[in-house]
C-alpha cells in the first residue's frame, strides 16, 4: 500500500533521504550546541548575550577547522 504525497512534498522528502547521515548530523549538532549556549548565556543577562552575539560572527570567520 503506497501513500500519496503532495507534489511539493515529494521533492523535499527525496532530498532529505539522499543526504548522508554524517552531513545531516554535522548540520544539526552545531545548531543544537548554539541554541544551548545561547540559553545558558541568557542567564548572565542581556549584556553578556549581546557580547556573544557581536563576537560569534568574527570567531566564525577567523576559526579554521
């Protein structure tokens, strides 16, 4: 028995199936770490959160993996 998907949903579903698990995890894990860091830094106050927000893009440009 097959399910009928809408036309626009098929392309999105097929593209997710073709992504290797390592690449998918490499995109999801850093995002979750960033969300967790922002959550814990928010307890320090708005000044700390603003400082991290200003410094983070510069670190991403400078850092090489």
